[in-house]
């Protein structure tokens, strides 16, 4: 099955700095890579995703890059703000019939200091 | 905005007891999932459900676990005889269907504590 490794487990930055979270996956059949943000006490919510036919995707201060050959993908947050503080999960999804089965990483706790 | 809802938010049970965790997926969604997260560890896939049957399950989802959709709205996870290592946060999620983005919509989780 798929295995997703995520680093770092904790990331502490100053407001305005950039933050980068990296993930690797093992199954070359995975073709959909979402990132979820979970604020304290709340549900995980999708913030950005990328498909295997795309190398990079950007949405305002958030960008994701994918290197299919190396089987790794990264989340980049620029100009971090205190409200970016949360746990971020990467996932790699492999198709199973008509469904996707996301396998999640361990999560990265991002702390943005004002 | 429609949300996935889960009950209870927290349940404490004795080892060996049966537990049922309930989820109400978003009404027009077709795919349903259960994940669990042991404290400090990965979010782990348990099972996916489509068209009133299990479509995929992990090795964690052994005979003590079962899922069902008894009334067309609720989606339940039953743990037959709980063990200490079942203590975790259990997340339900749903997805729209074949032609969607693949986004999973999560509930807020049910924290299970087995004593």
C-alpha cells in the first residue's frame, strides 16, 4: 500500500517568513495530492491540491509543487500570518475503482509567531 | 454550507465494550470514509464505502470493526470489543462522486478513550 512521509513534524517561523513542508510517497499509482489544514479543535479542511499531470499550483500565498520522478511534493506558504498556525497534512491518493483513497502523512504543526 | 457531522464528540468506554460512532455525511455525497488518528500519529485509513458496501479497507479494519448505512443518512462505525489501542480520534469523511475534485469533507471527529 501507499506510504506517505511528512517533514518536519513541527515548524516554527516568524510572521512574514516562508514555511515549507515536504512529503514523499511510495506508490507510483498515486495521482492526486491534497493538502489539508486542521486548526485546533476543528476538522481538517482542504486548502490546495495538485494532480499528477501538473508540476506546480499556486493559490495566493500557498503553492504546491510535485516531482513525480522523485515521488515528492511540497507545500509552500509565503508571508506567513499567525492565523496560518495549524496542523497541515499532506496526502497521496490512489484510485480504487471510482474512488480515491487518500493516505495521509503524520502532519506538521506550524506555529507562526507574531 | 453543508457539513459532515459526527456524534459523539467524545466517548469513554471500558475495554471489551461495544462502541458505535455515528456520522451524517453531506447529503448528496456518494463516497464515505472512516479514518482514525492515534494521538501524535498519522491519520490512518480504515474503510471506504460506496453504493451500500465496503469498497476498500485497510489491514487495521479487522473483524472487530464494521460499518453500515442503516437509514440512508447515517453512516456508522461499530467497534465490537474495544481494546486499549483503539483509543484514538475517529474521523468520518465524505466525497461527492466520480467527477468531483477528489476533496474529502471531514467531520470534527469522535474521540474514543478506552480504559
